[in-house]
C-alpha cells in the first residue's frame, strides 16, 4: 500500500502483523513508479470509480490487478487475463482474489505479460491518434456540406 501522510491505526497493526510480507509506504513526492516496479500485484477495491489513473499506471508496470466491478475497472482489467474482477462490497470475494494473485506466481507472470496490451488503448499516442482521426473526419464532413 502506498499513500497518505500518516498511517491509520488499522494499517499500523496490519504492518506489524505481516511485517515480513507487507510494506506500507507513506506519500512519496517523486511518485509511485519506483514502487510499482517492485510490486507483485495491485488492488483497487473501489466502491465508485471512473477510469483510474492509478490502475493504468499499475498495469503499465506489468502488475496484475484485483479490482471491483465499478466504473472503468472492467474495461481495463479482463477477468482472468490481466487481473481479477470481483463484486464490489463483497469482502470475501476480494480477499480470495488477492490470495489467488499473491499465492500463484505462474498466474501472476501470465497476467503480467498481458498488462501492457490492456492499457495500450489508453496510451497518449493511441488517444492522440483517435483524436486526430476524429478531427480529420469532422473536417472532411464539413467540407462536403
């Protein structure tokens, strides 16, 4: 987990209990990319979401994701391909998916290989190309009117 200036009490106790396998890092002014490079997975347990930049960054870093089925999460994460999609507000389902990713290195590696393909649609080059095509089409239609 990354973020926040101060750790909430529940995270302090969680960090103490799982000290060997969990690292919680406070906000970093240089961003999170250095931490994404050393992670094994990414969890976005949102109850409401748009199109998460954090999820796009994690997928770009090759991290298989566990996400809830809200907002644009399932547009980015294809269940069983580059991560797992679970129902929102179902803690047991979320916990099981996290365990599946954490405990299965082969699955993590397979999903990791698919991450960049999943987010390539959202790259600056891809979006700019789609905007350019749209503008060209609008200009073409305008000149034929």
